[in-house]
């Protein structure tokens, strides 16, 4: 089960874990467990207690290295500094220990992209996606987040293709893939539901899923914490 961009949204994370508990053999989080939302410590503890491995996202890095916020939006920067004040020692240790990339058994897990994982590129345009696909070994699958938008991109026989994530999709063993599960805690594709991806390594299939959660509760917490109103407002619209 692939999760990404939880962004301290505890209501969304709980909803995803409840929806997947009967099906998931294991989980992996593709970064940005914190930032924007009002429950960073609670989300990190839940991931720790559930044994969910993570790679570092740019927000995860920024709360330990605030100089990185120089390229953040004002709202994102404010959320980072608020988050710094609301973490516990165990949370800081957890974030300090996060790798930038994990690779195993023909799979790669990153936050932003495999080519330059900690420069945090937004893989949206075909040229960027192609360059990152070509950095993969033949048959390798790389799961990434950061854009908050689901996507499936294929490199096969020297050609790029954007594939649909409708239904269960089988991946060609001779092709390389970039797969984005969308965002658990702050979707930006017009669907406010929490998104996640089901991956079956034996069958080599992926399936995008979404689950509704208590958006109003998450919004209320953001506003009560004094975080920017825009961070609460956008949750209702998925942008």
C-alpha cells in the first residue's frame, strides 16, 4: 500500500488505514508526513506505531532544516515553523533518520523523483518525466509523490506514455514506470478524498483508491491552531 503527502492530516490518515487494514500486507509512505496540517506529531506516531517506513519529503526535511523554506510559499513556510514547535523528541529523531531514497527488489521509493531526489522537482511535464524514467533500470518501478496528483507514466521501447489509473492496471515487466498515488492529506487533482495506491508485486498491478474522511474536522483543527486559512479551505475542494 503506497501513501504519500499525508501533511499532518490525521483524519485522512486514519481513514486510509481503516480502509486498508483488511487488505494491506505492508505499507510505504513516500514522504511529507508533516506540513500544512495540524497533527504532525500524531501522524508521525501513528506511522511509527504502525511500522510504516518512510522516505523524506521536502516538508519533512524543512522542519529539521528550516533554511529550506526559502523556496516555500508563505503559507507553507508558516506551517513549517508552526510544526517545529509542535514536535516531540521522538518525532524529531524519526525525521532525522529518514532516507531520501529506498530501493529494493526492482522497486524504488522517493518523494519527488529518482533522478535528483532531494532537489524536489515537480514531475509534471513530459520532458521531466521522461528524463526520470530513463534514470530507471529496465523493468524498475519507481513510486513518487510531491505533486499531490495521481499518475502512471511508462517508458517502453524508447517511448513515453501517460497511462490511465482507472481500475486495476497491469504493468509490463519489460517497461519502466513512475507511479504517483496522489495525496492522502491534501489532494490537488480536484477530488478532496484521501488517495492511496494498492500495489500487488506478484501480479505487478496497481490500483488507485480513494476514501472520504472528516474534512470539516481537519479544517477546524487547522483554523484553531492559527495556521493559514487557505490550508483549511483547500481541503474541501481538492486543490
